[in-house]
C-alpha cells in the first residue's frame, strides 16, 4: 500500500471515530453508531494490512520504489499509534457506558470484520499484486530475451559478412614437409672451404 492509501484509511478512521465520540456525547446507544464503529474497524484493518505489506514489499517495490516503501512504513506506524489512542478512548467510553464486557464484545466484532475483509478485500489485493509482479517479470524477461536475440542476430550477420564463406587455405610447402606429406628435395650441401 502506498502512503496515500494509508492516509485515506486514516481519514476514514478519524471521521468515523469523531462520529462515535459525538454519538457518545449525545448519549446514543452503540447500535445506532454501528455503521460508524464498523467504518472505524474497517479502516483499522486496512492500516494493519498496510503495515504488513510495508514489512514485506514485493521485489520490484524494493528495487524501484524504496522511498515509497519507507514512506508507507512510516505512515503506517504513525497511523497505528494514532489508532492506539483512539482504541484506548473507545475502550474508556464503552467501559464507562456499558461496562467492561462491552469492549470485549467490540473486539470480537472487530475480529469478525477483520476476518471478512481478509477473505475478500485483502486476498484480491494480494492477487492483483502477484499478477502485477508476474507481468513485470515477464516483461523484464522479454526485454532481456529480445536484446539477446538482437545481439545474436547482429553477430550472425557480421559473421556472414555479405556472403563471404570461409575457405581453408592449403598448406605451405614447408608445412607439408613437416607433416611428412611431401619429401624434401635433395639439395646439395655446400661445403665451404677456408681459403
């Protein structure tokens, strides 16, 4: 997830939390605020998922978007800290209004929402990410393969050099003599005298 997605999720969490706070201030019951609580929990789940993705980015993300990954990790960390504060406030509101078991019920509901989102939204995001990575690898391999074919084609073309065909040359007279394919001519030896 990029930092903008985390910022958007945090914006949803903040607006939902503010609506929950206003509901508690107006003495509304939790059932009437269920949609706000659900939006807040969905945003919390999205930010948790963003943190997991920032900890385990794809290979191309590591190579080409290193700054973006660091920004996403920092944004996820900051958002998580803000959400911890909101969670504590929500716990205090629920404990004071409905008793200590209300927060436990809220945690169960949050777990269910998180599980549903993981089965639907996050699996689709993961699938899209894997398809994107596979397509990127395919393109990289195609480019490298195309370059190799181009270099090989140029090399073959240069090797042919406009119809030139290699014809081995015959051996020289001396090479034939060394290979015992030809006998040496008898050359008279000249003896030099000391006169």
